[in-house]
C-alpha cells in the first residue's frame, strides 16, 4: 500500500497490526465497555499501525485514538445562524470565529440537530453528536437545563454564551454583567433627578432577565426607593402609560425587546420621550430596530462573549494547577444616548438631588 496512491483505510491498519478490523474500530470509535475489551498491548499495536499507515491524518481517528481533533463545535438552540452582519447573533459567532482562528482550532457547526424545533438535545439523542468535537460552544435563548446537567455529568468540555444555571454543578459560561450595568443605569437616572423609576420586562425566569432585575432592585434599595416592576405589560392599550403618569413615574428601564414598543406607546399617548418619560434600554434587541433611535442604556458585549466562551472551552481541554475560571461575566458598555434626560419638577426647577 502506497500512501501516494490512495488513502489508508481501517483494513490497512488491521493488517499491519495483526488484528481484526472490528478491533481497529473499537480502538477508534468505541467508548466505555467496548474500549475496555481491547488490551493495552493490542491498543498500542493499533496506534502504531495508524501512525505508520498515515491513517491518523483522519481527525476523528486522532481524537478517538487518544488525541484530539482540534475541532470545537458550535450549537444553537434556535435557528440563529446570521443572514447578515446586522443579525443579533452575528457578533457572538464572529467572536467565536476570531478566537478560533487565534487559537488555531477549527469550528464545526451542528446544524442538523433539533434545537430549531425547541426540543431538548438529550431527548433527541443530539448530545452524543456533540462528542464528535473536542468541546462545544452553545448559545441561544431557549436552552434546556436538562441538557446542561447531562453535559456536566458526562464531563464534556462546553460553555454557554450567556449565564446559565443547571442542577448538578457549575455550568461553564461567558456571560454579560447585566446586573452591574442595570445598576449603573439606575444610578445615572438618580443623578439626573429621577426618583420614580420602574422596570418593564418579559415575564420569565430567564437568567438574563433575573440579572437585570437584581441590578435594578439593588440600586433602588441603596437609594432608599421602592422598586416597581411590570412584567409583560400590555403596551397597546395605553393603560400602562396612564398608570405611570398617574403615579408620577418619570423614568422606565425596559428590557431590550420592550424598549422600542414602550417608546412608540408613549409617543402615541402624546408623551414626549425623554421630556415626559425617560426610557433606558437594557441591552441590544434580538430583532433589529426599524427606527433610528439613539438609545440610552447599555450594550451587550456580544463579540467578547463569543470569544470568551471559546476560551472557556479551551481552558477545560488544557487544565492547569488551581481553579479554572469557567464562569466569566463581561462588563456591558453603558451609553448616554438621547432617550434619557434630566427630570424637572412641575415648576420647571430641577428635581432635588436628595432621596425622595
């Protein structure tokens, strides 16, 4: 057999090692019981034959024979692969790609699994597919804790883009420090004289929503003010805006996808933004803006999160002495924008800087 004329096969490896092709297959692809059926001496013969024949050039053979593929998977729980640079998920994936190039690893996108249908990877058998790669970066809003718990149990190197929790251990992730950014936005509003500040968000227990709410409550508590939250309000009827005006609310924090609808509802009610109601947007919206608005609030460090998520996976593949930092929170960029303004009293004087 000449490697210049054709590519080596498992049959070539089996002949050179003096074993059956089934044994070669068990060395390359077997796990658990199948691997233990092959003695160390036979395994070494197969590995030497792989090296001599050049069969180790197959990346899957390299990994499953005891090495690694230098391939990191990317799996998304929604159909999020971007169609343009303006797509919400594009910066995350761009960060993963840039870091992969810097680290000298290849990426494998798992596009045939069932995440787009909202099913769990564990239920569909997709978790086993992830093991084709050395590790995997996962992203998407609608993840399943059962999948993450199973990956922790399997001790499979992975990380999530965004903070996630799951039973059975600490989920590796690269997330955004939403709580600190929200706290800073509230503190900026306080400096501008606002005292009646509300939080408007989706009704969900998603970690990112919880983090924003925690930052809001902490900032309000430190200022001696009462936090007020509206979950999944009906913005179309105008009742919320009427209630806010009646209660003397002058500023609202809105989750990323509710800020624009809230602003439109306020304008439709005859309110001036930010003259009558200051609105701060807590992050980038999942769907692109259709209006040109210079939003006050903060921006999500999407590209940095993608890059750090890949680094978290790589740290698990090359462990060093001491505790590895596998849960990373990246600061958000707080931006002034034009949808927030100083609050003035009804008489036209700036509101006092002390506590309400």
